[in-house]
């Protein structure tokens, strides 16, 4: 447990930030997993329909500083390649 006053406040802030950012990251990861499952199943059309939602969730996570913008770009590229390769 922190002892210094500023450390106590920082701990409180971290908890609040975690609670605000958690749903954003959870939604992003859930949609990404759905895309991966569709790609493994060979359902390209359904994956293409889901792709804009995944991109939006990834962009939102980057905007809210849950993930780094370059990490977001890498994730979007991966999702796009997964959907495009499955025929």
C-alpha cells in the first residue's frame, strides 16, 4: 500500500482509469477473436461484414490510449490479412 499522499491519489486514479478503459479493450479483443474464428472457419463474407466493427473498436482503443496507435495499425493489418487470405 502506498504511504505518500501523492502515491495514494495516483493509485485511486489508476483504478478509475482501469475501470473506464477495460470495456474498450474487452470489446476490441472479443471482436478480434470473432474475426479469427470466422477466418478459421472459412467464412469470408461474414468476416468482411464484421471487419468495419473491428476496425472501429481498434481505433477507439487507440484513441482512448488503451493501446498504442502503431499497435492499432498492426492489429488492423492482421485482421484485414486474415479475412483476405481465406477463400
